C-alpha cells in the first residue's frame, strides 16, 4: 500500500477560502471509483505556540499500489478536478507531492 500526501502551503488569510475550495474540488475527483483507491482525508493546519508555524493543508490518499495512483493521475477525473485551481496569491509557496510505501 502507498500513501500520497499532497501539501498546499496557504497564506493564513486564505485558510477558510482554501478549505472551502478543496472540499468542493475533491467532489469532482470521482476518486472513490478509481481502481486501487483505499481512502482519502483532508487535513487543515493547526498551530501550537511551541512549534514552528504550520500553513500546510494536506490531501492524504491511500492506494493499493503505485500503479493505481499513477493511473489516477492520467485519468480524465484527475484532469477535471484540476480545472478550477485556486488563485496563486492564496499560496505561501509551491504545492508538493510526497509518496510513501507502507512498511509491513
């Protein structure tokens, strides 16, 4: 199994707008119908006084294997979900994708 973390660094003044945007965008993914899809979670940043400020929203998805995920990234559903991107000025940096394999 693999887990994919798509990280979005968002400016604090756009947290609420981005959270609303991402909730709507994932509805267009049709991700639940993708072969090999297991689970998805949307994570919003939280901050504590004793740690460095966290501004990253994360979409966490789990897949049967890397092939399932890469097949999704070339699907029409994936393209459709990325048609209406949020404005660039909401971002505090570049989004990034990290992929991890579960150690069994």
